[in-house]
C-alpha cells in the first residue's frame, strides 16, 4: 500500500482519498461547460439567421481575449504590416501580379471597317431579356451578331415586361450617343429603323437558340435577313456562343468596357456614392450579398430560421410549379447556396480584413432585414448602402426604376477596392470580368463548397486554424491573374482574349475606366486568350446546323454550377430573378 508522505516525515497510516461534495459538484459543472463548448452545432441548426445562441457566440468571439481570438489575429496582422511594409495591404486590396497584365481589345488591321462590310438593306433589331446585367449581355452580343451578319444594328429595345417591371428604354439607362459613335468603325448603329425603299418595313420576328455560333447565325438568320431585310430577335440573352473568333471577342470587350456607359445622371449619382465611401475610408469593400427571399427560396437551403423560415420560403417556392424539390443539406454541401451575411463576415475577417473596414452592401430586400444583418454588423460595424449614404430626395429620380438602382450599385461595386460576389449571377460575372480587364482589382468569390463544412466545425478549432483554412480554400477565388484558364467560364467573367501580358517589363500608366484610350499597344505584349477560330468560307456557310453541335461540346466550361442547369425553360421569371 502506498504511504502518503508529509514534509517532515512519514504519515503513520494511509489517508482516504475523498473529495468534499462541493469540490465534486464544481468539477462536474466545469466538465459540462467544457463539453458544451466543444460540441459542434447540429446540422439542422446551422449558424445563420435567428439563433440567439449563435449570436452570443459571435459576441464572445469578437470580445474574447487570449490566444486565437480575432482581435489577437488582427494585432498580429498589424505588427506584420509594420515589419514588412505594405505586404498585407497589397494582398488584401490588390494583386502583386496585376501590373503585368492589361486590357487589350483593339482590333487588328485585318478587321475591316463597318463602312466596307455593312450591307445597305440589312437591319437587325433585338429585344433583351431579364434584369439590367442580363440585358447588358444581350446588348453586347447584339453588336457582335450584327457584325457577323454585316447588318446595321438598331439600338436594342430593353425588356420592360419581365419580373423587374422597369419601363426604361435604352437611352434612359445608357449613353446612346457614346454607344453609337464609339462603335461606328465596327458596326453601323442607328437609333430607329429607317424606311427601306420608301416605306417602313415590319420586322420578321424570330429567335435563335442559346449559344448560337457564327455559323449558326449565317445558316439560320442570314437567309431570313436576305429575304425580309429586317429581323427582330426576341428574348435575346445568351444567344451567342461563348467562344468566337479572336476579333469578335475583342469587339465584345470594346462594347462592354468602353461603349456601354450609363447616362450622365446615373453616372453622376454613382460617383457621388463612391466619393462618400472614400470620405469614410481609404479602402472599402463592396458586397453583392444576394440574400433576397426569392433567391433563398430558389436555393431550397435552410438558414437556421426554424419553422417560420421553412414556411415563408416554402410559400415563395410554390409560385414556380416546375421548380423541383430540393435537399437543403445537399445544396449546401455542393456550394449552391449563398453564404449567410454572418458567414461572409467571418470569411472576410479570416482573410485579414479588420473590423474597422467599411463595406458597401449592394442588395435588394434582405430576408430577415436588420436581424439577418446583425451578425455581419457585429463583425463589421461600418456597413453602408446607397440609402444610408444618400438623401431620399437624391435617390428619388432612380428609386422607382429597378435598372437604375441596380446601375448605381454596379458603379460603386466596380470602383470598390475589393468586390465580394456572394452569388455568381450576371452582375457578379460582368464585374469580375471588368475588374480583370481594368487591372485585376481584388474580386472575391466565396468557395462555398469548401467553406460550408468549415463553418459547421468552427467551434472545434482556434481562430488561427480557421483563418488558415479559409486562406487555403479561397486560393483560386480571389481574382488573381490567370486564376481561370483561357476559355474557361463565361466570356463576360473571364475575357482572356482581351487581356495581354507585358513582355518588355514596362508598367502602364493608370487610366480611369471611362477615359481609357484604345491605343494600339498589342505589340508591347502578348495575348493570353483563346486561339483564333478560322473564318468560315462560303462553302462552310451553306453547311448544316447539325455541325454546330460538336463545336459547342468542345467548349471549355466552368466547373461552377450554372443556374441554367437548375432552371427549366418554362420558368422565365425565375431565371430573370436569379440571373442578376
């Protein structure tokens, strides 16, 4: 038997190892608290909207001290900045490799002028579809389609009957004069359809299939155009192939990045919003949140709002009878669901953005309102919207028009130092491509598929471990040069044909996006885009449309899930809601 030893000698008899009742109770309570702390949340109680327990956890996370907390990590980041200059700032607000690349969308000498190729009796009219950014893609492609057909383009008609119910015409959203004049050497454009042979011709209405190639236009549309002289293509969205000849891809870029500018009132108000964000902070983030009720209802995901959430979003889903049943957990695992506002905030803090950063939130109606935004506001108190940084009377000329309000958000997001796209819709794709073209400004897409299990297990790891994994998972989703292979994804998102790499070591002078001059500088660098597709011969033009199919199958597509896969053709309204 083991004898217990006193300091001054041996104890004459063994001592019973018994604990007082109070000490035993204290140990039991400590063990229970420790077990509660390390237990992960159940899958059905995902940290999101209305969990008061989770809100308390965020409060503790933000105000805790000691190793592994957010505040300790930020102090570490500050010291690293002081030691290494602007290293961290460069990583957060821009790419170190950006100066090696520049937008190069000039045409070559082989691209004949519109005065040479335009036939006098061919007119193309198009009707766009969807919200502002979906319509933008149609306008861009309409110019290219007119070029393929050697036709004069009539200024596109905007969709005024879609879900968005915006009665605006082209000249009320875009600068029509600039649109016509800046593209005059590429395509002849007129505001109205003129008389042909002394009379006004009624247009022949038709629709082309999605992703129609050059050959498809020549086979399907050109014969009708030669016969009718005026063609009106309806529901013109995604009606042009993703991959085209290099010269036509560059024309796409000239339209998108130089010819399409918002009207002076919209542009001026957008610049005012940017200035007000700059007055608050040297750098700011723009967040396209996409946490509207319609978006969440379509996703079929569960965000922790209990039976009330299931009932409300379920009622919205019933509006679309063709929408298939969903598995909430499967959708989250596959990365189909937008992150919650809180998850976006945690991702940004983990990437190194400090609590004092100012964020401009571009979004429609947020599901759950202020309650949903509260966790994000706890992580980033400086949240702003166009409504909070402007007066009601300033927004009055725009507030009744969804496209004009969307245009204001577009302008601010475009000018932001870091843009976060919480859903890969049209606005996110167009802005991602635009930011690549104009200097590879920091553009963050949450890697939702990888981040989801990380958020579930957040309480089982230190803040440093969580931050390290977020950095790891976000590689390839930060808007770095060559992040996407040439030809991968939608061209509007990855305009690789129009981005060149410097080979002479020179650094171009920075130019504003709207004032950049299209100088012929292609000899200073080499294009990193897609290979040119050979021009079609007269013999090839007469070949069957069936030959278009293999070319489309060979096209490299993004591995990210496309909304088109989930939306059936008989759900046009749903498609419009999701697209922007």
